[in-house]
C-alpha cells in the first residue's frame, strides 16, 4: 500500500479565507503558547519585576525588527493590507522598559541586555521574511493580533499585581490609543487579509510561517522559563 504524503497546497483549509487558515492552522501552537509555563506564571502574577523586564528586553529587539522591516515594506502590495502605524509598539516598549527598570531599582541605561539565542533566532527569521512579503504578514499577524487579544489579559493582571495604570508607562505596550475597540479592528484586519489575491500554495506558506512564528515565541517562553526560579513572586491574587 502506498501512503501519500499530505499535500499542503490541496488542504481544504487553504481553499478558504486566509484569516481562517491562519487561525485554524495554528490552533495547536496557540494553545501551547497560552499554556507555556512562563505565560502561566505571568498570568498568575508569579513573575517579579526583573523577570518581566527580561521579557520586555527581548520584545524590544523583536518589535525593533518587526517595525523596521514593516516600515520598509509598508508600500508592498501584500504588506499594505496589514501595516498600520497605530499598531507600532516601539515607543510603548521603551516607556515600559524605563518604568520596569525603575521598579527593579536600576536605570534603564545601566540594564545589561541579556544574551538570548531565542531572540536572535526570532529576529533573524523576521529579517529573512523580506525574501517574500507574505512571510512578513505571518509575523505581523502573530504578534499584533495576539497583542490585541490575549495580550490584553496580561496587561490587566500586571495592573492589578503591580499597581500600574492602564496606558501609562509600565503598561503602554498593552494600550493602543488609536484603536478604540480591538474586536472590530481585528475583524477589519482579517477582512483585509482575506481580500488578498493569493493561491493556496501562497496561503500554505503563510500558514506555515505563522506556525513557525508561534514556535519562536514558544522558544522564547522556554528560555525565560529556565531562569523563572530567580524571578518568582507571591501574587496578590
Ligand atoms: C497569555 C496567554 C494568551 C491568551 C490568554 C490568549 C488568548 C487569546 C484569545 C482569547 C484569542 C481570541 C480573541 C478573539 O476572538 O479575537 C486569541 C487570539 C490570538 N492570539 Fe492569543 N492568547 C495568548 C497568548 C498568545 C501568544 C503568546 C501569541 C503569539 C505570540 C498569541 C497570538 C494570538 C493570535 C495571532 C490571535 C488571533 C487569532 C485570530 O483570530 O486569527 N496569543 N488569543
């Protein structure tokens, strides 16, 4: 009996809307990211100030790459569907880093950037997405739609646990002042993805990159998990 290898390009998911293929195609990976030990600790308020600072330092490099390349590709026929300066997180991250450094009792300028192979790999992958802009879309979707979804829950927990105010330095990363309601914004974002004229092979490449990107986030959480024991706090609950 011959067993046929699954043919990605002919999957029924890839015959439908791109946004559905991206969401459904990465469901398992999303579940893994949601339940990673570091994520769970963060959601339970068990990560202390220096642990969160370590996370932000990694995000600064990732969003630096995402947003530098996003600005370069902003006029690209595919990227133009998702690119929006209202999403840019760079300044918000800088403000938050300053506040969390202060909370750990150090000046941001004196904070030593941690060595992070997981961040290096993530940044390299974003840089490589210029090879075909569909790949960049996968990176854009995975971070920003995540920030507008589950990311909001993290912001609420940090506010409660560390007496921070929504939108102010410390929590600026979770605030999108130009996006009043995430839900309709995400719906419009998905509609723009679905209006792109892409064949199923192209959609397959994008879905694969989304899955790969979830894996890069997972590797980041696993790296942070290794030093989590140094950053434990008792949650207020
Ligand atoms: C903190 C743990 C997380 C929770 C509780 C969470 C929760 C959620 C929820 C409830 C949604 C659905 C929102 C909606 O219906 O519009 C969602 C969507 C999403 N999340 Fe997460 N998430 C988490 C972590 C992550 C991570 C780490 C990533 C990737 C870096 C991510 C990426 C996404 C993406 C791309 C979507 C959009 C799915 C779509 O509608 O196409 N999430 N998340």
